[in-house]
């Protein structure tokens, strides 16, 4: 049956469909609706556990502990809270904990512009914690995709044994669309191994062997761990190479955008070629290179000051035009103005 559903609501319902049964969070706009729905779910369902923590650090560590105890766990936050969670995210990568972080972005830095929409946590998503690690991250652009990729995020977490980031923004999170969520079929990956915290292993953020014994001076142990994790993440990511591409042989320019901005610039598909990454990280390097062939100009339109554009430049090893939409102003006219100025073309 078709219903009017909000993006944040779809994220929460997708998490439930994936089998999530533990939520810890701290209220922060524009993600607070997810916390409220989790609290209501805990009242209705005694098997669903909920904690409103004292801060975002506690929430991040709570969902890690819940996962170690066998739960499918998640939290929801926005940019400032996501920053506070970075140390815990790094720890979860070190001890190989499957869990999900929903980050509904707003303008930063710091507490920024609540609750103006933005895409300002892109670099933080990939490089926020210390050390070498390989996060998987997805970014839907519709209510239906919020539901689908919430399930996908939990699946990828179980398969990669790592925290997975699901990005949104104030527009996507608060978007209302009529959808039939029952028509969206996504296979759910179950928890396939017993609870991690069974007393058989010590869980430490230090470099450790398979039993959890610290090996902080053993470079061989560290390299073995990193190679194992890297290979696993590459294998899992290969199963989720999700993107959209619309070629345009009449144009010499390819526009790259994601999340809500991809919907804003969609009308430009009659003038330019369009590429939308859904799996943000690991980056879709091969896919980007293949689709960028034949286009003289590459422009990234995003609601930050070129965070993804810089990463695209690194992947393609060529200059990329940055078109930032800043200060919560994400609209087609600003995008057209940027294209006119940076590409020196007429945009209808």
C-alpha cells in the first residue's frame, strides 16, 4: 500500500526491516525524528531496545557494545555529533564490529547552521578517524532509496564486519514522498555468527592478534590485520557498486552530483551527461573512469566547498571543476549560475 513517508522515517523502517533491535542516540537536528521513532518502537516492542544517551560519544560506544553482544545496532546523528563519534568509529573498525551510523548532514563546521541542509561531512566520512581503514558509505536521494539503503547498510556491515555510514541531509531526511515500501525488495543478510562478546576474545583498540592479545610493537601483526580487513572490504564493496549514469553524446561535459543535489540538477540531463554515485566509499573509481571517458570537462556540483570534487580529481587524475552550493542554498538556479561561470556555457 502506498503511503506518504518521510525520508528519516524510511531510514528507520529500513533499519527495522534489516533486523535492527538496538538504538542509542542523542537528539540533534535534522536527525531527531529517527531517535523519536526508536523511542516509540521500544514502547511497542519489548525486543527493541532504546537508549537516549548523555551525548554522541556514549551513543556510539553503546551501539558498539550492543553489536558485540549480538544485536543489530545503529545510531542517528548530524555533522557535529558525527564528529564526536569518530574515535568510536575507529575503534569499531579495529575490533571489526558490524553496526550502522546514520548521518543526516547540516551546514558546519561546529554546530553550524541548524538545520540548513548541506553535504559537509563527505571527507569526514572517509577520513574522520585515525589510521588506515576502509569505510563503506552510501548516500540515497529519495524516500524509497532511504528505505532500500538502510537495509543495504546493515547488510554491508554484517558482510564487512565494520561500521557502515549511511549519509543523508536535511532535505532528504525531511523529504516526504508517496511510496509503497512493501514493493521494495532487498534481501536481508542475517547475523551469521554468534555474539562477539562471548568471553573468548579480548576486544581492544590496540593492534592485536586474532585472540585480542595486544601486539603493539609487531609490525607483521598490523600488516596482516590491515591486509585482511582491506581485502574483505574490497570484496564487500564490489557487491554494492551502485550508481546512476545518463550519457549525453551532444555534450562535452559530465556533471557529478549525489544526494539531494542530484535531484536538483536532474533537469540538466538534457544539456549535460550526469553521474550520481550512491556508494560514496570506497569510491567508484573504475566506474567514474569508464563513464568520464569522452567528456572534455568534469564538474562536481555539491553542497560543500569541493570535498567530493577533490577526491574525484585524485581518482581521475585530471582537473575537475568545483561548483559549490553553500550556506544551505541548494537550488537549480545557483547550480546553473555556477555552470555558466565555471564552464562558460549557456545553460537554459
